[in-house]
C-alpha cells in the first residue's frame, strides 16, 4: 500500500513572504542575494511531499521536491527495533525506531489506516509495537 503526505504550508508561506520583504528592504547586495536564496529554499519546502510504500518485509520512504525524488530510503524489517504508535485525537504519529539508533517520524499520511498497516507489518515480522495510549 502507498501512503502520501505533504509538508504543512502555513509556516513556509510565512517565511517565504518575510524573506521576500527583507530582500526588498535590505540595501546591501550580498544580504539581498542571501534573502533571495532563502526564499527559494522556503518555496522548495512548500513542494515537499513524502511517500511511503509498505511491502511485505520492507518500507520504501521517498522524499520529493518539485516532483523529483530527493531521497529514497529502503528500510528492511530486520533494521527496525520497534514501532511506537501515538494517537492524538484524530492524528496518528508513528515512530520507527531503527537498530542504528535512528528514529523516523511518520505523520500526516493519507489515506487512513496506516496505523493498522504498521501493526500488521510488525506482527508479520516479529517487531515490538509500543502503544502508549
């Protein structure tokens, strides 16, 4: 199953507008170019999209900017130490604790049901599931 999530827009739009405002207000050419560079980075952050494919024994986590794959990471079931599922009202946050002492946070993915898919994945691959609620 494939799940998709977008980056929240409000903060990035606010930062983009702020840097464009400062780019016009600054008198130094160097600071103006820095402000334009930052505004491009903030604009690129507006187009961030995350994709997660859940397969039988692995996850494929892809980060896309402007529709191009920036980072593609394959996470095998034997690399996962445990999965933590946190429910906050209607929101679900999933933390993948890897054996390399890394943690991957998964949230805002659609369609619904990613938590049930993770529980099934964990049961099929003998991975500990921690649910604090």
